[in-house]
C-alpha cells in the first residue's frame, strides 16, 4: 500500500519506557525503510500503522505490537 504512514518504536526494559521513535512512509511498492540511529539491539522494537493511504483500509489497530522488527 503506497503512501501509508508507519511508526517504529523501541522500548527499554522498563514497561512503557519508549527509548526511540521514527516515522516513515511506504513507497510506491508499499515498502518502507527507516534509518535507526543509536543502538537498540537489546530493546523490543515494533512497527505500527499510523495512517492508511486507502479509505477502504483505514482501521488502525490500537493494541499491542503489529509487527516486530528483527535487529
């Protein structure tokens, strides 16, 4: 889905402790690439949908991580 907005969040060891956030947008192929600065290898990081680019697919989940990101 091109033009969708996504957000990467990394959490530290303490619950709710967000240590890094980066937003991006999918390209014409529906893929995204985010450059992460710093070392977050020991943290739990995940991608969530911020805004859909399609009116017929715009329900944004509000619970948990949607996609975990390998380090």
